[in-house]
């Protein structure tokens, strides 16, 4: 079935309006603006749904962000309010303290720790801004990323609502183009901004292959199919509520 970007865009916009009516009437949408397709499209959808005056973009460089001009471009394009909170000093202070204390236990800070700490600091930042501005935090992950767990738990995987959570990468791109967003930002190679590699480099397969598999169940390479399935199984816990012991009174 052909993807109707205009129709789906209108449906998402209405869904955002309905969600705020029930969960934050009159509140603002607060989201991190990285300059990539997901935050750009999510911001545009919120601006159309709520009005640009109710959308607040937050840039959060870790000391230096080489492509931060892309963030400012989409902010200017949408005409939304914004602020910049640099997490660099906080990151350096915290990682140094963790490193010092782990050393007393004979352990070194892992690479995954250094990769995942910045997005967790960014989510703390978003909630700090949101709570001070009558806001609700936007989760900007898409279905493709969620499917294989390509996100940081309690980092970019967190948020109060997820307008892109049911849309694949290619569907998000199509909506971005439908909304007239800068094409170079919408088609920008997805990157976590942390490892120096693209998402596809880190995953081991392309989003084209992943999106086709998600929507049709078809994948030509058995090894890639197994890799996707394994990542999906291993990361399902990220999408579920925290499991808890269910006390049964006798």
C-alpha cells in the first residue's frame, strides 16, 4: 500500500491535539532540536497541531556540536521559541566523578557509558525546561529506531508522547517533505552524534532494508533478517513499562 504522507501528517497532527486536550490542555511541547529529520519533523508537527507559540526547541550541545547551525535553521524555519543549554561542563564533571569512583572498585568507565550519558543528561535538561515552562516533553524516536532498540533508555527513548513512534524512517522523511521542511535536513544521514558514525554504520544494515522488513516482512538476506530479529527481541524491554512484582493478597 502506498504511503499517503499528507493524510498521515494530518492524522498525526490531530492525534497531537487530542493528546494535549487530554493530557496537558494549554501546555507547551518541549523537544530537543538536533537538526536531524526526527526532531525537525516532530517540531513541525507540533507547531501545526498547537501553534508555533506553544513549541519550545532546546539545543543541547556537548561542549561543541559541529552541525548546530542545522538546529538553528529548523528553529528559524518554524519560527518557534528556543533556548540553548550546553551540557558540556556537566558531562565532564559527572563522567570524571563516575570514573574516579569506579576506579576505587577496579573498574574502568565503559564506552557505552560515555556514549549513553549525554542523551540522559539531555533528557534531564528537557524535563527541567519543560517543568519550568508548563510543558510536555516530546519523544522524537521513530518506529525503525524503536524496532531495533537504537535509542538510549531514559535518554532519547524517554518523553511524554511520541508522535513519530508509529512511523518508519522513510515515512518520517516523506512527511517532512510534505510539510516543506528543508530537504537537506530531512534527508540528512541519520547519526547519533555520539560515535562519529551514521546509524546505519552502527546497526549493520540500512534503514531501507529495515523499513521494508517492518512493513512487509520481507528481507532478502537471511543474516540481516536474523540480526534485525535479534536486536528486536533484545530491546523490546525498552518499550515496555518497568516490570514490577504483583502482590496478590491472600
